[in-house]
C-alpha cells in the first residue's frame, strides 16, 4: 500500500497536475495540504473518476487539507483536538480497514510560524504541542498510525541547503526542532530517514531566486510513523520530478510503501 503526502499549494490551480500525478504515482492514500478550497468547490469529480474517495476539510482562503483514498474510510475526524477556538483547517484523520486490523492516516498542515516575533510562532508551538498530545493518545491504541504532511519543520542541518539562511527562521529555530524531537521521542519514526541516509534530500524549493535549478531546497514534508507502521514500512520516495512540471507546487510528493493489504 502506497501512502503519500503533497502540499499542492492550491488544488484548483493544479488539478491537471494532481490528476496526472495520481495516474502516474498511483497512491492508495494521498494526503493533500494547502488545498485553498472550501469543501463545496473542491474538484472532486475529476478525482472520483479515477476511483478515489474524497474527504476534505477546507475553509475559505488559505490552508485546507484533503484525504484521497482508494479505500472508503471507516471513520473521518476533522480538526486537531485540544483547542475549540482554533478555526484553521489543518488536520484530517481517516481510519481504514486492512487485513488483520485498521490503519490511521492523519493529513496535517503544520503552521509556518513566521514572522517569529508575531503571534504566529506561539501558535505554531502550541499546535505542535497539541499534535504531540493527540499522537500520544493514539499510540495507546497500538494501531499503525501515519502522521503525513507539511510539517514546516527542518529537522536537521543537512535537511536544508544552507543553515545560515534558515537559522533564524521559524522552520529551524531550536524550539521548533525540539518540539519535533518530542514527537519523535514518543516512538515515531521519520520514514524517509529510516530508509535513506542520502544527503541532501529536499521536498520544497521556493519559487524565488532560482531555488529549483540551483537545488536550494529544504526537507519539511514528512511521514512520521508509529512502531506498528514502521514494522510494515518497505520503502520511501521523494517524487522530485514533479517540481519540474508546468505550474508546479513549490513542494513535491513524499511517499511510503507499506506492507498493508486491503481488507
């Protein structure tokens, strides 16, 4: 079973690329972030025509997440628990039946946090704390759990093209990386780093300053997986070629192959 994450940076602007990618990559479950579409206007027809079930959590304006799956989910939960006042659409969870049990796949779009001296950075850290609390609770179920998405976190120095450029950015500040390590220390595995020690590996290249042709990238899109999911992990891939397509997102898909079989 192939499970992928992709910050598509506006689904309506890139629906043709999304359809092409779904046909080429053929994920069983795809987690999309920054769809920038309300639920009612999400282009589900083109996706459902490929055999995917569509679940969205999209507000007006920015943000928004979606789960596309060949399997119909048994359960869908929208919104990250822990703050009833948080109206930003950044989290959706699907539960899927597989042989010998169920898997949980969460699609998340973690706040950017810049500028650091604004309310956006405390919101980022608070969101990460809520994510860790949620993840800790879910781990008690002892089910395969995959937290897939745009984390807006550069975990290590080798995950960016130049530390000097990023050292004061919300994506790389010590507090940000410490919060990410707290999630990992609960028992989660960074799927890409579990399967490759290649350096550099990037998933995002800014539109500006020729970052893509110069390979000035960062790795901020992650599959964080529970021990039960890590036991089934076969391989991962960063589908870098998608960045060279027409009207690309600044992110590329990151995928994991798992030894799950549909029920």
